[in-house]
C-alpha cells in the first residue's frame, strides 16, 4: 500500500509543479510584475515554490534556506521577499522542487506518512501535509492561470493552462 500511495502523491506533485512551471514560463515579460490580489505575478510563484520546498523537507529544523532565499528565513516570515526574482530563477526552482519531491517519495514509509508533519503549525500527519502542499501549489497555480487568461483572453497559449491528471508532461 505504501508504494502505491507514494506513487500517487509523487504523481500529483509532478502534475502540480508542471502546471506551475507552465504558468511561470507562459507569463509575458510585460506582465511579470502584474498584480494578483496585492502581489506581483512573480511573488505568487516564488511564495508557492518556497512552501513547496519547505514542506517537502522532513521537518522545519532540517530545512536549509537556499541561495534563492537570500534573506534566509525572512523570505518565509516577511510578507514581501527581499528582492524581485526572474523567470529563469523560478523555472530553476521548479526543477529543484521536482527533484526534491522525487527524493522525498523515494524515502517515505508507512510510518513516516502516518507520523507527524514535522511542522509545529501543521498539526496533521506527514501524509496529509503532502496533500495540503499539493493543494497549496494548485491554489496559487490557479491564481496565476486566471491572471494569464485575463490579460489576453484570445491568446490560446495564455488562456489555458492544460490540466494534468498525474505526472510531468
């Protein structure tokens, strides 16, 4: 059962990250700073990747901020990041998260999935944390996709983020 569940979770991470990557690559340069709610497009994408990366870590104390987190934990704690990030940086971050997801699910056991999330503010199991994280990625990917559809409804490349059932396209 655990191998089956690991495969499902990994497939859904792959699909969610692929769709996020398509939104990032599909945003025209002139709309990179376009506002979604009160945040620029790039910041919504960055925030999504930061938490995907964080929650793929076994627990909070093991998370080591990367070079894409120039202010360290402040990138997570403050409302606004320390600087603006480029499409290339965020595309590379998608690849990092994708690789981390593969590594994470290679080592998950029934015991680890049933155990605590590893994050004090997430008081559910590690397995549920993965579903929570996938929902978070997909929520913000939906925001990015809706933004892209609004800026040019006639452009088929922007108007549809292709839905993936499972896995990377």
